[in-house]
């Protein structure tokens, strides 16, 4: 019995939704089917079950694209046919609020008061017939209606007991459609990528099964109509994350990382349960998200309950989305296979927290009074969400500088970007936050898969020191990785530029000055560490395991390597120039599970001549996802360029509009300013990390002059490179050259070195003091406390059943006594 | 109707049952004491049901009887297994759950 709950009670469109919108449950179901089918039949199939996952998730992807198309179609019909009074009133009210804020921009500092006033009027007048006239009159603007597609919701009764009704259903709106598409898209590419990356893995079947279940969990969560389903999907993802991080559990490091991730997110999950329970009672015994949002907007939830619920739910977001101080699990979670990291720890699961906050945004918006915040004179508004987000993005940005493992740099970068999203939600930039979520999914998945491709070609090492000069060997990976880096660094017109800009815009326009500065600083850090990674990976000289010892090592390990004879599948064009001749002789990748972490000692590349140890480009099923994601990293940003705003219109959903979340307009000043500040970071890092090349070359000329000037002393002091010293040491002096040289060495280098040193010290400091001491100390302390408590309680467990019974009865008697005394008192 | 007499009877039986559960070492006797506890509750249920002219009390008592039968079935099976393994049904000898 499908019970249709009217979207807005007045929207009759619910009955006339496109077929796919009504049957959206098919998409999560397809992914969910992958789990039992892969487990049941996977081992018997030639591809060990990857066919099932690919086919089902591929179908889900096609359906989600079709869903997007039909959703886009729905809107146009809606707006023309149903300019019904009720909808119109709702939207006009909000649009009036929007106009209001526009007006106040002109008027200057009164934003808070007026915004609050308009908002109050709106809530009070909701449902009243005179509402429309009232707000419009107050706004004094011709209120342009906000174009929103009414959502579609199908909900079945799952369980009913008296007044408590637990539903199970699907909620389709623009936001859900976008999320469904993103998850299916990334998941499909990850499946494809994994067919190569995990080829021959001993638990390949289980891996693909977990991948399918994970995808199903996320899809279920993003299309959920009740908070119960959100919790369900959330926990499924937690479980799958555990399975995938600990995929190679033979190494205790990996299983420890899996446990750490599971327990850390679990800490936050307590908040999720508590928050959802509070909301259930606060919103009048309903689990329905739309009703909860409506209650929050209407002010029907008691204020204390609302704040408690928002705080508890935000704790869940901190755990799942790796916010400070629970961010420590995410870098460790890199122990899992790289495609799983791309899917889970970059693109989807970690954004579950952000998604949850965005989905229940009216609750947070009202609880923390995001629109009419308490304003400090200089720094602007503050609220917990924005503060946590800002701290996270800065701390993680600093930490990314000192990591030596490419995946960990990307992991900290993910933490930092999640900080952006959370901060965006905190400052009221709802669209900006979810737009960043959307674009970040593509470019971060691209970067992770790029890192996987690099390690795949460099003997399963993730250490940056094993890389260098790889652009020659892995051109496709290089180009796509650069696109991803550009998108992350917010280089216009790549994706990250548009989305990050919207968050900055929100911070700037909503009166959150401090957070505008913080996010600009974060952008600088982002550019800095990504420049470092790119330099260490793709530029300079290859320093990986083609050294004689390593080759010997590889030869030693040769007989252990198991061969595949499908090497023809590697297109010859991808082969690196340097070792084309050895391509045929070279053994294929060793996909032995431990290989990824044992690193260079185990790959089976020793078959050819010593040159066979050179890195190489990855085969098509790795490079194709990279190229597709690179294209997406370019186009996803442009869709929301000013004037187009396709994403904003597509995801405009009713609760957000009704809650009066501001939708600021593009501001060229903020855009240019933030880009310049960010790219300044890249510039400094460029000078710093590329210095060995740059300043080495400069050094030749200046040393020439210096040598001519005979400035022996300075040369000796500043140059460690003995060859250069010996060549130019007996030169001619030239005061100008010497001065220029001195300036070059002392002032410019000093500034550059200083900047680099500061960043590094800051990162180290944060890592040592905060991460290792405070955060880890707390975590360890909690663990030690639990252990001590367990030891203490162990004495109680004598194994004598009757003693247990005595304790039980004693406790019950004490409880009865208390109850008696209490009732006696009243 | 005199409710108190029934409640006192129930309380006494309940007390005897508790004593038996805690103090007896024979597994079968412990099970029997549990039956006493359950029946004490049954008396209360029926008494309150009659007092309030509500059939629910008797219905609940019926449920309890059924549950008690099932419970004692499981319990006796456990005792039987303990006996097979230990050649004794002395509960003090069964301390496998020691932490």
C-alpha cells in the first residue's frame, strides 16, 4: 500500500511525476542486488564477480542519468502549470526575504535586524491567507518567484504502533537527483578502475560485493524520506568502509586502520542516533524528513530540543565527515585499496555527514540562527558549524604539507575540502556547499585514482620520495592529475573554482568575515601542498626503485610473481618512451594484496633488463576513468557559472527556499581576490619546491657573474653543490652582480625559504601538538579508561549465575525503592 | 473485593521464589523457584484484573503461563545438558562464564 504523502500539501503534481521519479527505489535496489549476487555467484564467474557489479551499477548510472533528465523536464511543466496560490505564496514569501536582503545590502549594516524581521514575519504568516500580501508589501519589491520543482515522495508504512508511524520511502528532489547521479557515476568508474587495480586479488569477489553494498547504502541514504533510512544507509556505509579499509587485513596496520575508522565514526554515530531521536519527539513524533524540516521552519520544534538535536547531529557529521577533532581516522583509512579510497574517502561516504546536514538544513539553520547570527564587530558572525569547518580546513591544509605519502596528502586535502563544505553550510552558503560536494567528488576521485595509477606504475609505492619525473612515463596520468590538481586549487575555469567561490561568496555576503579570511588562507594552503605533490611526483628526476639494489630485489622476487599473459591489453602507445622495447618482456603488475604496501620489494617487474624497472603508464581501464573524471572536473564547474546557474536551479529545493537561506549573486571582487590569494600560495610553493630546478638554473648565471666577480666567499657559503663550486669558483668579481646575487640568495630565497619553513613548521606543530598529543591523547585516554573499567568490572564476572541473579534482583530492589520514595514524595 | 490478601499471597510466593533462585544449588529447584516467581506475578495480574474488572489481567496471565512453559522447557534442557557434561546439577560447579 503506497501512501502518497503530498509534497507540499497543495502540490497535486505528486500524482503526475515522471515514471522514473516515482520508481526511484530501483536505483538503490540495483546496487544492493550486487552484494548478494556477487557473493553467491561471483567466484564462479571468470571475472570473479566484477561483471555483476559493473552491470548493475552501470544500469543504475544509466537510470540516474535518465532520472536527472526527467527531473529537469518535470520542472518546466511544473512552473507553467502549477502557479497555484499556495506554492506561490510560499515562494513569494521567501523571494521577498531574498529581495529584502538585496535591499539591505544597499542600506548597509542593518542586514541582521531586517533579515530577522522578514524571516519572523514569514514564519508567523505561514499558512495564513494574508501572508502573501503582507510579506510582499513589507518587502516593497516586486518579488520574483523562486523556481522550485516540487519534490516527489512515496512512503510506505513500515511499522505502525499507535501514534508512532515509521515509514520507509523515497524522496526525490533536485538535491537527491544530483547525489544519486554523483554516487552512481563515481561508483561505476571505481568499479571499472578496480577491475584492473584489484585484478588477481585473492578477495576480489568480496571487494566487489562490499563496493556494491556500499553504493547501495549511499544511494539509499540520499534518496531517503525518513531519518530511519538515513541512519540505515549511514551504518551500511560504516560497515562497508570497515570491510574495504581492512581489505588486506593480513597486515595488522590495515586491520588497525579499519578498526580506527569504524570506531571513530561510531563515536559520532551516537550523536546521529541521539539527534534523530530528539528530532522525532521534537517534531511531533515523525521520522519524515520533510515534516521535520517543515516543523523546524515553522518554529514548531521547541528551541532547546532543536539546538540539542542540531548539536548531536553535528557531532555525527564531525565523525563521518572527518571534521576536527575526529578527522584522524581518514588519513589512516588510506590503508584500503586506492579505488575504495577514491569512492569512500573522497567522493561519497565522507560527504555523508555533509549531506545529512544539508538535507536537514532547516534544523541547523534555525538552531544556530545562521541567517541572523550574533555578529562581532570585526570578524562577523560565528556559529559552531562554521568554526569547526574553518578549523578543519586550516589544520588539515597544514598537515598535508608534511606528509610523505601521496595518498595521505590527498586524504588531508579531503579533510580540508570537507572543512570547506561544512564551513559553507555554517555560513549559510547551502548551494555553495553542496555544489562543492558535487564538484569535489569528481576531482578528488580523479586525484585518488591518479595516485592509484601512479602507484600501479611505480611498483605499488605511495611514498613521494619514490616518485619524480613521472610525467615522461605516465603522460595520461600526468595530464589528468594536473586537471584534478587545477580543479582542487580552484584555477578558473575548472570545477573547484566555481564551487569554492560560492562558499567564499556565502561567507562574504552573509557577514562571516572571519571565515572568508580563513577560507582564503585555506585556498593558499591547498595550492601550496598540491604544488608540492605535483613537483615531487611528476617533475625532477625519477628516484624510484630502479636503482641497482631495487632491481636486484625485484629480480629476487621475480619467481614469486605470478604472471598474467594479458599484457597485450596495455596499448603500446601508453608505454613510456624509455622502455618501450622492454614492454613485452616486462611482467604484468603484481596484484598480490600485500604488494601495495610491501611496496617495491615484491613486484614482478624484474623479468626484463634492468631498464624494465622503469615506471609505466597504466592500462585502459585505469586511464579511461581518469580521462572521464578529468572531463567532469572541467565541465561540472561551468554548469553553475554566473548567468547559467544550472546547478543552483536544479537543486533549488523547497525547505531551503522556505527557510530563507540566502542565495548570493556572483561577485567578481571575491572571485578574483580569492583566486589571486590561492594562486599566490601556488606561486610560493612553486618557487620553493621547484627551486632546485629554478634556482639551480638561475644559480648558474648568477654564479657566472658571481664567479666573474670573484665573490668566493658567498659562493662557498651558499652552494652545496660542489661541481658548481669547482667550475665557477675562480671568477671575476662584479659588485653589481654580487649585489644581485646576494639579494637573490638572501632576500628572495629567504622569503621563499621562510614561507616554506613557516608552512612546514606550522604543519609539524599542528601534527605534533594537536594531532598527536591532544587528539590522540584523548582517544588513547578514552581507550585506557575503558580498559581500566573493564579490568575493574572483571572481578564482578565470577561466572556464578546466582551471583548475577542476586545483583540483578538487588538492583531491581534498589530501583523499586527509589521509585517508591519518589512517589512517596509527590 | 479484598485485593490485599491476593497481593500479600503474591508477595510471599515471590519472596520464596527469589530465595529459591538465589540460595538453592540444585538446578531443577532453581527452575522451580522461577516458576514460583512467575506464578506470583500471575496472581497479581489476575487479582488486579478482577479488581479493575478488566479482562486484560487474565489474558496476560495466560500469556505468562505459556511463556513459563516454554521457558521451563528450555531450562530443563539446559540442566540436562549440564548433567550430561558434569554428572551433577550443582550450579556452583557451573562457572564457565567467569570473566
